[in-house]
């Protein structure tokens, strides 16, 4: 097991643990304002200090981890649930009109970054974490569709697939029973990468006011609130910034480690 996988998994599990614990306990209630104790530096009572409303930053980080992980996880789930089947269909119907329609549809979605999609959705339905999930999820669909199609196409020329076709198996059954199991490792690795990008996207959307809305805690919202306080209370910006950095770093290291661990060609080369 590689060092990247160990370090990345450890960092990711720390934030998952913080998010899980926040369901049952936080050091303080983030909805309770304590103005007399605002902008406190880290101390024995508030281990990471307080923000401009006197709220405990450690509690905000824990609750923000829950928001970021939930948004990114559901968004990636949407991308995989819709993108992988589309990619399998496109590969199975390679060269057909259906394949062309799926790929051109992907190009159309790629033409609009997730931030632009979020602005469009927000303009119609209003800013919320749900709309952020939809925006990020829509952007993930073509990512998994293209990756799935690209990984599946070479497999359709392999002998074991030709044998399955000779046995009378349908394209759908071949895709499910033979193609999908052979590209699962690639999907897992890409899922971790998209998960990290989802964390960044959620923070960016919340930073500009298009993501989770108060009183829901969000790392991006914490950064937005602290941008004018850096000179007098730098911890209010540094702590959520480092939380985003470490979470994304952990997921990327884990994805890199999983790629090396799950790819038999890399394991053979190292031995």
C-alpha cells in the first residue's frame, strides 16, 4: 500500500469523522451568537477561536465538513448514476446516432461550467445547498460518461466480449456483466477526484452566496465572512482555508494511491 493512499485516507477519514461526530455533538451551538466574545484567538475554551459573531470555529468546521461532504457526495453520486450508464450505452452503440447524440449532449454540458449552471439554477429556484448539488451533479455527468465510453470501447474488441456475443448475450447484458466490472477500478479513482472537485465547487458556490445558506455552516461561507477580517483576525480565514486544502489534498492523495493500488500493471512494474 502506497504512502499516498495511507496519508490521503487518513486525512479524509479525519474530516469524515468530524462530520459524523457533528450529528451528535459539537463544542458549541453554531446558532448561538456571543458578540462579546467575537474574534477570539484560539484558546482553552474555543480551541480554534471564534468568528465575527462569537461562534465557535471548531463547531463551524465540523458542521461545514458535514455540508461539504454531503453536497460533494450526492453530486458525485448523481454524476456516476447517470454518466456511467450513458457512457456504457454510447460504447455499446459506437458510431450510431445514439452515440453521437450522447457525446454532443456531453459537449453541450461541458460548454457551461458548473458555476454558470449554478447561477442559472439559482436565478430560477433560488440559492440553496440542493441547487448547488444539482449544479455540481449535472457537471459530473459528462465527466463519467466520457470516461466510461473511452474505457469501454477497447473492451468491445477483446476476445472475451466477442465470445459473449457469440453466446447470444445482448449488448445490455454484456455491458453489465463484462464491461462494467472491468472498468470499476477506474470509476472509483475518478470518483475520488470528482469528490475533491465537488468539495472545491461547493466552497466556491457558498463563497459567492450560491451554495448553503445561513444558518447552515459552510467552509466557503466562512471564508466569505472572514475576507474583511484577515488583518485583525487571520485565524477566521486561515482555518476554513486549511480545512478545504487538507480535505482536497487528502482526497487527491487517496485517488492517486488507489490508482496505483488497483492498477495491476503498476503493481507488476514495481515488483
